[in-house]
């Protein structure tokens, strides 16, 4: 998903000749602590609530503020993952977005971004989540995908992260079904470590115990 698809409908920008009080009111109205200052279509930077509260006269224009504005932005043709990384790294509530000609288009908010990431990950629909623990050199996406396919379960998304201070990695897999007992059994059978499952309709959090029960049933 491109950033340009999730630009906020509300107008978050203010102009340099707007008053300090106007900007404070707008922050309060939009429930944000940051606003982009834009003259015509030129982005001047990001104004913060801290900048405004340091002023002595709210009737003065924003241009009277003797502050250094943060000049942070992305382009509308970049991916929403870029926005996620940027907003986290720079601790932003809003992110100004420019077009290919460097003209200001609007902003992306953290709420809009969260919704877009949720959609991109296929996480809006129901389905179980399986968490595997793997050695960093033991990951075989094709083999894991084959196990799921053989159980007629479709993988919606995967995410991988290093487990700190270990040689292990954690793989989180979202699937399109909640009944995942058979695929969990298959994963155990191929010696994959299933750390946890979520939203699988079961109250029992001990996965190994469920696997043992299933194996005993199959051996009857």
C-alpha cells in the first residue's frame, strides 16, 4: 500500500501568518501535538505544541516564533512500511507527505497508519496466530508454507524477529482459519517449536499438551 492512499482527510496544516492561538486551537480540535506549517504548497517544517506554549503572546503569527522546525517528510509514492519506520524513528504523531515535485499533499496520522498496516498485514479478518521459535540458520519458508498448504490453511502474513541474546528467531504467522490443531500437530511432527497460538478458539494455552492428546487419539 502506498502512503498516498492513506493521507488524512482533515487539514492538519497551518500557515506562517496564522496566529499562535489558532494553531493551539487546531491542535486541540484534531487531538495532536504536531502540525505542519505550509505556505502555498511549500512545507516549512513541523510545529510542536511545545513551540506554541513557549510563546508569550498567542495573537502573534507563527512566523514570530524563534524556533527551529523539524523538516521531516516522505513522498506519496513510498510504502506505508516506510512511514511506519519513519514515524517510529522520529517519534511523530503526524507525517507530512509530498508529491514528486516536492509539493505538500497532506499528512499521515499515526491512527491512519495503524489501520493501513493492519490491512496490509491481512489482520482485519478472523484467523489464528501461530508463533514458532527457529534457529537463525534453520528457517525454510518453503517447507513451512508446504506444511500449511498440506493442511489446507492459507498463510495471510508472516513476521520474523531476532530473539535478543540468543541464536534464535521468532516467526509469527497469521492464517485464515481458527481451527489449527492439525497444522500445529504437523509442525510438531517436523520438530518445529510452536511457542504459542492465539485466536484458535481454545482455552488451553499448553500447545504441547494438546499435541500429545492428539497423538494419543490418533494412536487409538
